[in-house]
């Protein structure tokens, strides 16, 4: 699953028709509608403001609109791009300024598809990782060995607070949890207690 960090925009041009793609991270349908209304106001002189948005890890809410373009030539291509790239919790609006030449069904599908892709390409896309957050208090004598192990295995050290000991936090992928627990116990001779909880984090 992938998520958009911030607003981004990209453009595509076909036979002098200008397609402005804009992507927004969203948390609700109301937020999506607010962005759509703002874009209609911003580009008040444009002919079409076609969009698609998706909400939920399993696409619990999906909506798309051709906004006056021929059926299935605008909103659905935008939605297909989002699903094809596994984007969640996002809105894409593509605003079209007509260039004087009719593009036909194929040209419209291609143009809205490319404008949606341009918006995503311009955005910072975060990949969700399902795993575990592990925390433990580590004696200074073991910090170096544990750091070497986690770095070698690609386990993310999320935080370290230094005091009498080092309170460390890691993000552990699900498939590495068992080996991580075993290795920590082996390195410490069973003296370290790990606190484990389900967790999701995001990698750029």
C-alpha cells in the first residue's frame, strides 16, 4: 500500500489541450469534496475538472467523475492509475483546458491517464510497511553489537534515548520478528526484555 505525503501537481499536453493533474492526501470524503470545490474555483474558466479518490486500506470508499467528458474516458482512467500504483487515501483532480481539437475516446483516456501519472510522479510516495515496534533498555556494552546486527539485517532503529542505559526502539518487519527476538536474546544472554506491539510505518 502506498500513500501520498503532500500535495503535488503535474501536467500533460495533447494537441494543445492542457491537462493539469493535482494530487492530495485525504482522510475523508468531505476533505476530497473541499479540494474539488477549491480547484473548480481556482480554474473557473476550464472546461472540465475530472477526478477520482480512494479511501481506506481496502478501498472502502471509491468515487470518480468524468465531469462532462464522454463516459469512462476521464474519471475511470484516473482511478485505474491510482489502483495500479496501489495508492490509498488520495484524491487526483485533472483539470482540462480545451485546445481546439477533439481528441477522441482514445486520446482522452491517454491524456487523463498521463496527467494522473504526472501528478503521482511529482509527489512523495510513501510505502506502508506492516510489522512491529520493539523497545528495550540496552546496556552500553551491548549497543555496538546490537546496532551491527540490526543494520546488517535491515531492521530500522527508530529511536535511541541515552541515560544510564540506552532505551532503543526498532521497526521490525513481520518476517524478521522471530529471528530478531532470538538474536537479541542470544546477544544479551537472555538479559534483555523486549516490548513488542503491532505497528505500521512508512518508507519513502
